[in-house]
C-alpha cells in the first residue's frame, strides 16, 4: 500500500504534509517514506523465508546513509559496484560480510580495500579480473571469495540502455564459456569459488525473462557441481520493475515463493539484488513552479527542479507522474511541458501534462526514490537538493542541501595554483 495519499486535498507522505516539508527544507527536495522502503524489502525477505537467503540491496539505486541504515536494521545485505559504495555501507554500520561487489571495472585499490574488509563475495565479470583478484589476494595472504557473473543471453525486454543480460552487453562472462572459466578459477590458489551470479537488466516488468534466467543459471550450477566444484550460493540478481505510469509489474511475492520452492533441497543459499523496487516508489521530488510561459501556443511550466535532479526523462525518455501537492479550484486544467532551468533543450521532466496550476505552486514528481539523487549532478553549478526521510508523522533531514561555495571549494584560481 502506498504511503502517499491526500488529506483534505493536501498530499501527504505517511503522516507528513509535503507542503510542510517544502517550507522546512526548500525546493527542489527529495522526500522518502521509511515505511514504503521497509514494506518493499519485506516482500523479498518473506517470500524467500523457506530457504537460506540474503536480500542484497543494490546501493546504486539510492545510496543515502539513512536509507542504507534502514535496510541494515532489517537484515539486508548490500550489492555494491564501487569502492565508494563500500565506504558508504560501512559508514552506515553494515557488516562487510554481507556485501557483494559487482561491476565490470574494479580497480586494484578497490579490490584491496574490499579484500581487507572481508566482504562476502566478488561477482567477477571477466577472466582478467580473475587474474587480478588472484594476484592481489595472494599478495595480502588471503583467499578471495568469488562468483562468476554469467551473462545468460536472456532478453529482459526492457529499455536497451538498461538491458545487461544479452550477448553483446559489456556485463558478465558468456554463458557458453562459463563452465571452463569456473574450472580455471577453481585452480587459482588464492581464489575460493562461492557461487554463480547473473543480472539480466533493470526495470523488468515480465516474470518470463527472470524465470528463463533461473533455468539457465540452475542448469549451469548443476554442471559446475558435476565438475567437482562445490557452490555455496546462487545469486539471481535484481532488476525488478516498478509502476511509473500504468505498467503491469511482476508479482514479487509470487516470484520469490516460486523461487524458494525451486531451491528446496539444493543446499544452496539464494541471493537477490533488488534496488529500484525497494526505493523507487518510496520517494518523491518536490519542485516549485517559477514561471508559466506560453510560446507559439505551447505552454511551459518552468520549475526549480531539472534534469540535474532527475535525469531519467532525458536519458531514457522515462515517464514520471507529476501532480500538484495541494489541489485547488484554479479552473480549467491545461497541457504543460514541465521544464527546468538548465540551459539544455533536453531539460524536460514531463510533456503535455494536464494541470491546473499557477506560479508558486508546489508539484510532486513521483517515483523518484531510485536513480534520482544517485544520478544527480552539479551542472550549471547547481547545488544538489536536500534529502528528507519521513517516518510516521516525523520528517528528518538526512542530507543537507549543498552550498554553492562547496562546489568549488577544492578548485584553485590560476594564481593560487601557481604558488609553490
């Protein structure tokens, strides 16, 4: 159930009026619901209750420390793709032994740090990475726990920019050569094979591709174990889609129950890596209308948020619902393009939206909990917004709005740079 609802025409997140949040913390501003984050996590955790499992939140979706802390308290593991994300989860109090390290370009420094922290597993994406891990683990006198991220050549039926499981994508080791790579990994002295990993894409709305990937991964797991290589876990990845507009989405509870049933008796721990599904619909981006503008019969609502705060519409032509925070009797709704102040024609957050609005009105851009702040930028020297977590009838600032001065605090004028 969504925690977003109207009370006397005013939009609330849990028990907090969003107009009050905007007054306290300014706009643009990201606002997240703790109860929605927790409810989404429980769908996975409870669905897998019949088998040994670990739900590893994909940190890249939203890496705020408070969000990570909420999930840590619920028993989540974490899927990271950089040394910076490792630093974040550790700062949030997470146990490094519940961390997976994915990503195609792990640097030597990142690997050393993760080895020293004793993370749960490296999801290895290439044979050269195996060699690097073996050498670095040997130099530290430890064994690196590894899974191979296998590319099962399954079409996730999602946007091509976020499809990761097809032949030709940069991610993972080709399915057809995976068994041979496992044999090679098992012979490297400083590696310890723990499992198999796959991830076929993001914003997946159909269960069929996920189920096909499960079939292929389990067939490979059987072949690997038949070759005498003992596995401890199977990681089926993430990519579970959410409703942004009117999409039919996967029944996560049904999927996880079916997965748990299939894994009974295999003696393998089940890992999943959801990100967007946990936080996407738990967040909104608040923005205020600066100007209403008419240009050749086309209407624009110029707001104080931009593609710097929400890049998905520009990057993927993605839809986010945009609604007034306070309903009013302003008369006829008109079609507006919702645009930001950035000096790019692509700075468009929504087109042709039917709204009855005026300058100064507060709008909420929905489904902004994932890949919004995480992908935000300082283009045009714009400070990134505050982040706020709502917990019942309380609202807590979990990240302060950046100050303009902080954006160039590490820079130097030429005269300053030339000084000895």
